[in-house]
């Protein structure tokens, strides 16, 4: 089995194995179509079907298609070519779906950026992927995104256009949609094997890494999830996860076209509003990080009728308590609640459960391995596959696996010789086909489903005049799953506290979600003989501190 580096039309270097590509095409996992083909057929069959709901807004298939054609005409008029990258830093607004469809019509590569990101993260991402256009929400949650991007112009020579959505600006959403629609006959032919999205994820190396997915793999995961979980035209999806994350993008943008369902969006999460949204729209399916489920269960305890329509809730992205899943299943006997496992690189590596009879597995495991996805447990010190039940490193492969990081050097050490991706998690397989996650090999903090790189924050704090050394690890949190705990050695004769740390990071342009929420001042840090900090020891300390605070 030979793996090569293949040059995409955009110039991106992707990992490719022709033997596996042929297998996945022959078996039907890779369709020779794109979302545009699916959308065109959907509009023809039922143009008035509601695709998306956001508050009192409704977007039908026909409206989405017509707007996407106008936006595609705008893209082409601005000189964008197939393979060019466009970014969107938008909340959960229906415009995101139109942008995604128009980009696919014109063969552009989509780069979603979370709205919580500030100058530091945004400048890096836009420059790294060479984005030529970005959609921003003007002022959202008291932050002026348009002004932020404009202030970075000098660092972003490739960026030509900034489009303000639902806000005034030099170039607005209404300006873009006022353009003549693209002629369908003149739209470029799009190769399903080309890169269609670059989404950044934080890892252990400090700076975020660009994860590349092609049309083939991305569309496969949507179709497979829809098939396994029986998503169809009668389903209404409540999606609180950000459309700029892999989960939100899949469920809010692609799933309605592929399965015929309707997606309900919510731009600012509030549990009571979420309950009302589910009740008013008769939502049948939802999912997200642990805090979403916890808050829904808490608020719905006295109002079970409000979420009686829910038949399924999938949970992942951070630590998920088996007791929480059981509590939800007991409270709502018509629903199916479960854990699942995946990453931006390997979307939905497991697919939870698909029947109430599997309820115990939904609570006790992180989901079922469903072919054609392949998961193995190997010796963390090598690649030898371990027997069932033994703990080891999880590696994964399948037609939905990403085609590598934007920078080929970031691929080094992350794949084995057969093309299995090292997920960075430890676990074991039980009863032949279920995965149980037991820990993480990669040093990241997962706060409300958001991956946070400790090194990125440590690198900024290292410049503080009062800090001699800092190490940040995950600390358990009842509200966000995990939060950052900073162990700090102050410089001689100096001290520092949490407010000062947060002020310093804010001035450096980091998102608030990355700020540590607990600080421990210490005279030394545990180390291995080479001098490297023992973060495993610090994580244990942080866990003990969290337990003491909760007692």
C-alpha cells in the first residue's frame, strides 16, 4: 500500500493512496458527486422545503440555491479561482450555509474560523492558508470583527475582501447578493478529490494546524451518519455547536441537503432558550459537548414535555460522564442518548449507538466502530496491535479521514505505514466493536468542546515580567468539562495572580476561552531527568485541587 503526496489544484499537498481510493470508490463510499449535485436535485424535488431555521428566519431550499448562485457570481466577479481559500468567522447564522454552497459551486476552499478567535489566532490562520476573502459579523457579542480584520490588513497581503454580514461596511452581504447570479452552465467542474475545506485545530505544538478534507471524505461522513442514525425529511436538527467547528458544519450545513432534514440554528447559547427552541420547532435530533447536555437535562427536569420530541442526542468533544448519559436516558425514555468519538481529522470515528437496546453501551463506551471506518489499539511505544481489552493508543483510518495537514511536515509521526492516523487518545476495545476512551496522549485542554493548546498560552505568558516558568494543564470543571490550570514559578521577589494573567493574555489578543481559570504559584515543577516538565503529575495535582474545591 503506497502513500504519496499529491498536489491539489490549489497547490495544497495531500496524502493519497490510489489503492484505497479505488476501493472506496468501488464500494460506493466515495461518490462522484459534490454537495452541489445533491442540492440541485433537492431543489428540483421540493423547492419550498425549509432547509434552515434561525429564530424567526426561515430559508427554503430554493432561497438557499438562488442566494448561493448570486454569491457564486460575486465570487467569480471578484476574480476568485477554483482552489482559492475563503474564510468565514460567523456565528450560527443561515448565511454560513449559503456561503458553503456557493463556495462548492465555484470550487473554492472553505476556511471556517470560530468567532471567539481574536487578533492573534485570526492573523495566523488567515495568513497561513492564504485566505483571499473573509465574511465577518460586524459587531457580535460586543466585539467589532470588521475593525479587527481591518487592523490586520498589513499582515495579510493575500486578503482582498472583507464582507460584513448583517452589519454596515465597505462591502456587505447585501452588496454580494445584489450581483447577477452565476450561469450554471459556466460554473467550473469540481473534482470531488480536491480539497474543499481547511479547518484549524489546536494540538500540542502551539500553533493551530490546518486540517484538509476533500469533497469525497467529508460528504461520506455526512451520508454515513445520516444512514446509521436514520436521519430523514421528518427530522428537525437542533444544532447549538458552532458552524465553524466540524460538528456544527456537518450538521447545520451539509446534513439538511443530504438527508432532507431541517436544521435549527442558535447563535448565542443559553440553555433555557435552547429548551424553548427544541419545543417550538419539535426538534428530534441534537448533539454537542457535555455542557449542552448537562444544562438541557437540568432545565428540562421539571419540563419533560418541552423536549419530548427529541429522539437522539449525541455527545462528545470532552469528558462525558456515564451517569449523565444514564440520567438523560432515564428522564427521556423516548430518546437515545450516547457518547461518540472523533476529531476534526477523523470525523465521527465511532458512531455511538443506533438503538435503545444499546443504551448501556451509549453510556459506558464512546461508541461503536462502524465499517468502513477502522480503529485499532496499538502499543503507544510502537505500532503492534494489542488484544481486545488492553489499553493502548487509538489509531484510525477510513474514507472520511482527512488528507493531511496544510503543512506536510506536520504529518510526520502522525500516521503509521498503513495510513492509520494517530488520534492522540488512549483507549481499549470492548465486546469486539465498542471503544472506551481512557485518556489522552496529546496535551490539549478541551473546554466546552473547544481544543486549547497549552503551549500557545504558555508561549505568551513566558513574556510576562513576573513569570519565570509556567506549565498549563487541564483541570476538571463541572460546567465546561475542563479548564486551564496554570502552575507558575514567579520571578524572584515577584508575584502574580489570575486577574493579571487574564489581562496580559487579553492584551496579547488571545480568546478569553483560552485563559487559565485557576493559578497555582509554586517554587518548582516536577520534571523528568532531562528537565522536561511532568505534566502528567501536574494534571493529577489539578484534579486533586478541583476535588478539594468541590468538597
